[in-house]
């Protein structure tokens, strides 16, 4: 398929995991992709892989928490790749802690990357999209739709992404910009390898965010992201699409 031929797609967190899968699949379907990640080497590697397959991608290093970096990166994308038609906000971090022991630093970092960074990227691409139309897909989480132990910061950040998505969709309804979110459950990504459970936690504590289907592969979720970003989903805006192996059904 070539659903994104002639379009420019910007993907944050594209150096690994879901962002990487999404960037690669967008390029495979004809998009010129801006690969954004805080890890410059990872972004460059993904862009090179796309190029080796005959696609078009360019890497940009930025920290989505920093407004000036975000504005500068989006401006460079516009000049070097083209005005953005698609934005996928896949940059994200997490971590577990007893809430009474949660450090202010970890709370602030999670909120800043997952929620503030998502808003800053949306804000930066909106002027171009309001001129030519566009689709924004924010990556939320099933943990933004239901509570989860030891995850106050992550749940708050992703719950914020859910309502940020709805607010922007409503604000720009009928103005050519669609804003939706995809809410995964557990995914087999490098991020989960960094998690450590807090003292006293058991696997039973995480039963409500577990699926009998196990972890998704990034491509499983990226397929949904591409559909939501494509013209096939032109009637969708303000939607929160769960791709979580049935977790929200229970």
C-alpha cells in the first residue's frame, strides 16, 4: 500500500520500539519521514535503515520536553523534508514506585516527556496543518484509561494525553486537522526492560493490565496507528483506540 505517498510524517520516539516500527511502516507506505528521538544515534540508525530499503527518512535529535528544541526541530523538518502532514507522538517513558516514595524528579520527568512533550509537538505542527490539513496520533495507554498500582505519574501522564487528544480534536473540529490517540497495553519494547517493580509488589498487582494474549509486538500497534493517521480514518477525530489484547474489555 502507498497510503502516505507524497506526505511528510513526523514521529517522536522513533529511535526504538513503537516509534521505530511506526516510522519504518510509514516510510514503507510512501511517506517522507522525520525520525525524531532524544538518542541521536538511534534516530540516525532508523533513518539509515529506511534509506537502505529505498525509503526517505531524515533524523533529528531533540528532547520533547524543551519548547525551543521542539520548535527548532519542526522548523527544520519543514525546510528539509516538507510541511508535516502526519504527527505521531510516540516518545514516552515510565517507571514504578510507591506513591508515597515517588521522587519529584521522576514524577516531573514522566509528566514532561509523556504529556508536556506531546502538547509541545502538537502545538508546533498545528500552524502548518491548519493551512493544509493533517492528522495527529498521540500514543496514550490503557493505563491512561484505568488505574494501575505504583504508576501514579504514568497513569496521570497518559490520562492527560487522552483528554488532551479530545480537547484538541474538539478545538480543531472541521478545520482540517484530525487528532486521535492509540492506547496500547503491554508491548515488547526496550522500555519494559528498564522497569523494576517496587519493594513488596507482586505479579498479581499487575493483573489488571495483563492480557492472556501476552505482550504486543510494536508492529501490532503501529498497524493501528497507520490506519488512524490515514485517509481511511477520515471520519475519526477525538477517538481513543485501545490496542491492548482485550485488557479494557475485562
